[in-house]
C-alpha cells in the first residue's frame, strides 16, 4: 500500500510517502506560511523522486489541526481533491498527536504544543500515547496551572513544538524558567519539534489498525478549536466586546 502523508497546519511544510509501512522519502520545508505556493510542487517532486504518480497512492494522510486556519484548509482541500481524483481513501489525524509521534520512542509523558498566538498554545498531554487533556488553546498561565494537575512533582515530561517558546516567555516575564516548574521538563531538540509527515502517516496507520476511522475524503473535518480571525470580527463573534 502506498501512503502519502502531508502536514500544512503550521509554519513547516512536510510531505512523505510510504510503501508497505516503510518511509520511502520525506521532504520538509521550513519557509513559513507559503504552503499555497510550495505544497503542490513539493508533492509532485516527492512522487517523481520515488518513481510514483498520484494514481499509485492508495491512502492519503493529513494533519487536520489544530494550527493555522489557512494551512489546515490548504492541506485538507488538497488531500480531498487528490484523493477524489484517483479514487483513494484519506484519513485526518490530530496535528498534536502527530507532533507527539515525531518525538520518537522512550517518552512516557509528552506535552506537544503549537503556538496559537496571543500568548496561547494549542496543547494536550499524552501519557503512554493516551490523551489526558482536551485539545484546545490555552493561555500560557492556564497551561502551567492545568498541566500541574496531571503531572506529579519531580515527574519527567517532554515538551515539544513551537509553543514551548510561548511558555518560556510567560515564565520569563515572571522571572522564572522551566526549571522552576514542579515537574522536570525536558525540551525536545529542534529536529523533533515540528510535525513530520512520516509521523502523520504512522498515526493514520495506527488509527486504521485500532478502530473504525473515516476514510471518505469528503467527510474529513478540520480540528480548528478556534474561530478564525474573520469569524471573530463578525457581530457576536469572540472578537466583539
């Protein structure tokens, strides 16, 4: 089975292709929010390098958020169109769970987080792969307070994602740092701190193995967790006082 995995939900674009659960190739572009320009050429080049075409793809896997509204829409709409064109199945996975998978093995407690802007982070907490906290945006102070309810004093936890800097800034503003938290927080190295398309593929296959998953491309849904800036400006939106 050929699987094409993509992530456009953050600043980094990642695309990977796997054959029979083995990653053949993966491209990552850390060029900011330019996915509308870079996405399709990157997919085309990756498939060409692997001597494949879209018609060879049996399953598409896409990170569906939370994250950038525009990025999520680019990824989802592109995957829906490609899957429909070739009659393939598609699976949407959580961007946070894919990020956690990017950390590799050996971490029992993982806190993946993405910058939600405005001093907030999209976040969750996973113990042995099982989510403990709801995926939603949290102000940095609220994250620190809530995470402390789940993590025992002195317990080790891995932090990863571009949301870590948001937490560090909030602590710095109070004259503190990660070492002042009641638990032992380790920050993942840069190469493990972004969503890899190979991890998106891995999570999609895991979901297919574990349970019934929606594979109809046009039934895939985004995990925004926030209203867009345009929606917040509407009368009665969250941006209105």
